[in-house]
C-alpha cells in the first residue's frame, strides 16, 4: 500500500518555505529567496524521479522522458496528468496544467492579471500578489528541473503567470535565461500539440508550461545516467 | 456530560485529500538540507524548524477543528489524547500514544513509533545536535496556543539519535481562560 499523508501537510510546508525565505531569511532579497526555493524543489524532483523510474528501462529520447514527466510523474504528484504538451521542435517544451493543484487555493488579486512572467523583474515589482504567486511556482519549477536533470536533460524551467489565474511555467536552455514570455507565447501559437487530454477542463485554471534547451535537437538521444 | 470525542482519526484521514508521502518526506528533507546550508548553525535550524511548525500549527488547528468534529475537550488529558489519536492520524496518517503523566496532570509524553517525516533519513555526524522533527513540536505548540493552552514541547527520545521511538514531552504551562465578549446563550 502506498503510504500517504494529508495534502495539507505538503501545502503547509510549501507555504512555510515561501514565507520563511521571502519574509525571514532573505527578506528584501527576492532573487536569493527564489533561488533557494527552487533549489529545494530541485532536490525533491531529483530524488522523486530517481524513485519513480527505478523499474523502468531507459528513455530512448527526450520526448519520452518529457512524456514520462507529463504522465506518470505528474500523476504521482498531483493525481492528474499534464493537460497539454507542446513543442517548437527546437528543444522547447511547454507543459500546461490547466488546474494546477498548488495554486488552486492561492488567492489572486485581479490587479495581478497583467503582470507577466515571474522572470521579468519589472513585472514582478508591479504586483505583490503576482510576486507571491510567482514564489510559489519556483518550487514546482525546481521539481521539474530536478526530475529532468536526473533523467539526463539539463534545462531551465520557468513559470509564466501572465494569464492569471491561469498560470504557465516554461523552461528553456540554461544559457538563455531571458525573454521567456515571448518565447512561450510563440510556442503557444506555433507549437504542435503532442498530447492532449481528452477531458481537458474548459475552465481556465492555473497551467504549467515547460521548455527544454533550444540548442538540442528534439528527439536527440542523451545518455540517461 | 461531555460528548465523547472521536477515538480515532481513521475515518477523517480516509476522507481528507491525501498525497503520496514520499513527496512530503522528501520535501521536508530538502527544506532541512537547505536550511542547514543557509543558516549553518544546527541550533539556528532547530529554531527555524520550530518556528515554521508553530506557524503551521496556528493555521492547521482551524482545519483540524473544522474537519475532525471533535467537541471541546474537558481537560488537558483529553486534549493530548485527541492530538495523539485524531490529530496525528488526520495529518500524518499515523497514531501516537500518550504516557508518562506527571502527578498533577500537566505534563505527558506523546510516543510516536512510526513517523513519515523520517522515512529515508539518516543524520550525518555533523548534524548530531539537530532535532530533525522539530517542526512537529512547533505544530503542536502553535495549535495548542490557538486553543488557549500555552505549552512547552520538547523531544525526549528521537529514533534518528538511536532511540527506539520518538517521544515528545508536552508540558502545559498556562491555560488562558477564554473570555467571550458575549454570553453563551446569545
């Protein structure tokens, strides 16, 4: 039997990490706080993917690994799959969760609806609410990055919350840390859908997008260890 | 006569939203690791974990009261029983037992034989002073403070330090009488 704890335990921890790092340990240094929160997520993702892939053969390519994250990995964490996966075939993947659990109870002020990506500091400054919401997303971003890196896919992951309360996280190559909002928007338009959950909610909820390093060819196999 | 509090949290635990405990355990472990890196001093980490627990307890007590359906506890003894049997079960899925009462009934021990927080955990030599589960004592202290009980909660035995069980001493310092701004029957 799978051992379980109440969901509020995990939510409480997440709330406390964000609050302690943003208001206590690194008050007034949101960059440092964000990096720490992401690092905690990275550690978790790294260890979880190790456990969840124990009985599996190696993934033959990146797409297979990404699909594993979207389906099995996400289901273990959130009891649902990623709703939508898109790619631009240049190594960028966008994962979209239209009802992201960890944000489903975060209240979002209407004023934050236009405040853009969490990697855009000027947008962050515009709205405290958006910043706070963004802080909550560094943890799942870290989890995805940790999991993928454990599967041999080094990448950067970021969240796009420009469509609040729908929220998007996207990843991109490590050497290209800016401009993700534009990139992800392009992907949403041009991207080819690889997988679509037939029961996708019509209600626009929080979503998570994920992209992979652009410099690597889609389908190019990397050693997984 | 006081209504009987639920003796077990099984039904409540079955009804709340649950997640795979690995996520919880590994997240907590990653937090402790990160705090050790950032705060450097083990004592500071202990304090930080206790503070985080306190903040969680202050909020969690609301969820506990809302979902558990327990009625007012007649005394501290009943309170600790409810924490051990219902509280622990409802959130962590495990049950504690209450022993070692002192003569005047203000101090007792919660014994935890199974603790999901420490699955996969082993303390390195450099962390010997760490109270790894300090968040739990903070949660209990915070939650009890919200129901007018000032307590001191400390670890007596710790499986990560080689003991056979986890033992938490809960000491009632002061019971703040509740004062209503209105009369009960209004």
